[in-house]
C-alpha cells in the first residue's frame, strides 16, 4: 500500500492476493497491518476534528497536508509488536487455520511450470483415489461383459459393487477366511442351492441400525457375482424400475432403494455419490 494513501488501490490488492497464495502467513500480517493503519488514520482524524471546534482557518491545502501527515503517522504507528495489528492477525489466523498449515513452497506441475500449494492441492483432490482405480480396473472387464448382455450400465454395477464392498476392502468372507466373491451383498434365500457365507452385518429396522447374522451367496469368481446380480435385476419384477432407469444414475440408485434392495434409508444417496466417483475413475482410466 502507498504510505500516502488511506485506501489500497487495485495494484495493492492484486499484490496482496498473489502473496496470499505464496505465503499466507505473511499476507495475513500485511492485511492486519493495513487494517490497523486504517484504524489509526480514522482515530487521528477524529481526534483532530474534535479538537478543532472552529474550522475557519482550514483550507484545501492545509486539509490535504493534515491528511497526509495523519497517514504517515498511522503507517509508522502500525505493525508494532503487541499492537492492534497482532490481535487482528491472530483472529485471521484462527479463521484461516487449514490454509496456513499448507506448505508454501511452489511445486512443479506436469507441464513443467510452477504451481502454488493451493493449485497443487486442487489437482490432488481431482485425482481419483488409488483404491477406487484399482477396484475399477480389476472388475471392469466382467462388468462390461455383463452389461452387454443385460443392458445395465457397467459403471453403475461397478459403483454398486464398490459401495457394497467398500472398494474391495470389506468383502464378505467364508468361514475359512477365503473370499465369497459376493460383490453385491446378495443374500442366500430359500431358492439358493450354492455355497454360502454367514457373517454379522448391519441392518436397519424401523430406521435404526441393528447387528444381525445373515447368510449370503458365495461364488466361484467375481465374474459370477456380476452375472448373478444382472440375472436378479433382469428377471425379478421387483427390480424392473432399476433396469428401466437406463443411464440415469439418480433413477438407478433410487430404484434400488425403492425396491428394497437394502434397508439403509440413505442407500440411494450413498450409492449416488459412489456412482459419481466411479464415473470419474472410468474417465481417468480412459484418458
């Protein structure tokens, strides 16, 4: 800020914004100092006006000289240890705590140019989770094969399998610890004659979570799980709305919840978020 002005100009504000991306702590201190300086200017102005009861001796030149002098005094008095600026800086640092903890050194981007930590953080957030990418890569071929036969979008099936298994981290295990390959949490009803896995799971009764022991289907492979899921969706009238949803992710997720696929009252919302992540993963892998 120009010491002879009382308000920051566009160039000063631009410089302060640039400094905030490079060194947030220094920018906070500078902003606090400027705020303190403005406060001191107003304080000096009020003191002078209250002391000058008769303004008959005032003219444009003397008023300008007085204002410039007040600005210089305010600038010199601001930024001292223990002053108002320190209190303002502490308050700003509390409000910007997460930003101020970010390392401030610039880092190279893929294009070879330098990026600020804020930009680097945004790029990292845009990247897909490694676990999600690994899950999609592992099961994409099976999902696509089943999708061609059933018409259910492969990405939607991948997303539901990801949601049911926590991206493969919480798969259903057999009694001996081997995988059941049940990626969709399909329970073993009276008509199921294949192998089963019995585990304790969370079910919602009257909207409240309850721990229950349930029996689930087990498959020889993950591909068999995709095939059985598609067979259930396409042959049961209960899930006709799910298949009819086509490529509408919201209708697909809501159709599953309305059909009672899961007892979790927030199942559609949770699945919708996983579908969005899966679509983002698929795009990144195809790029």
